[in-house]
């Protein structure tokens, strides 16, 4: 059995999820434009365990979103995860925030010629993103590109491009709707971590607690 606390703080959503053997037992999260992670994260964790009548000492591992995303959110989330892992002498497991997002998405198509881009706002016309195929396998590197027609041209061999999440909202109505579909409803939620962190736990894919740091990608994004 593996009881894993999953923490996702890469965006304005502060989310914690407790999973057992890869299945969610419960989630506690809050979304605020003020980025309240520093005030709310520990309370969300405390309330989640209390609601499930469980103790922190029963945890087998801590999962954390490594980024990219908000500098402040990632710093707080990683510091909390490392503190719990060190204090309880349990493993630390990481996932990138874009993989977490794609795991929260219900595919609308199994089209092999479709490509999916979960997007986290990086200010101006830039987003943190990576391309995933219809099987949710990452097939492009994580990057912070400017989203424009030059970006679309790189993927012109694909019939359909899906821009996902709150970061994609600012491009709504801008591109040819026959090529680009935008679904801003895809959340940045720790519920997208449950299965993968359990798989990593079984395979002992752990991070070094003293040396692990967030994947900021863009140092000056401080939201």
C-alpha cells in the first residue's frame, strides 16, 4: 500500500490530493489571483488529513509539482514537500506541471494528427508548454515560446492543435478555429498526479531531498 500526498502549486491554484495506490481519496484546493499559497497550503493539507481521519505519519511519500510555473508558488510547494519528506523520512517524488495538466484533461479525440498543449501563463504572449499526443505522451520539450503564427507553422503537419488551460485563454478567438481549439477549463490540479506518483513510488523514482529544486525555466516570472 502507498499513501501519497500530492502537492500542486505551480499556478494560482493551490491544490493538495491524498491518494492510495494511485487512486484519489480526496482533494483540497483553492484558486486565488493573489497567490495565497504561503497562507493556505499548510491549512489545506491539515484539513485534508482531518477530513479523511488520517495522520501525516501514515504517509509513504510526498509528490510535488516541479514546474514550470509561478516562481513563488513553486518555491513554497517544494519547500513544504521537502520539509515533510525530510521530517517524516519518506521519499520525495516529482512531476512536471504540464504532465499534471494533461492528466486532468479528457481527450476529445484519438486522432493521431492532433497535438495537445497544456499552457501556463508566462506573461505577455508567452506560455510554459509542451506538446502531448492523443495518448498523453509528451513528444516535445518543455519550453516558453511566444504563441503566434510562427509557432503554429512548426506544427503544420498536425490537423488539430488543442490549447489547454487558463494560460490558453488569452489566445481565444485569435487563430483559425479549424486548426486551433482552446479549452481553458483544464485545471492545474493535484488530482492529475495520483496515478503517476504511485507508479514512480513502485519504481523507486525518488528525488534527492537536499538537492531537489523547482524547474523554473523562466527566472523572472514571479507570479
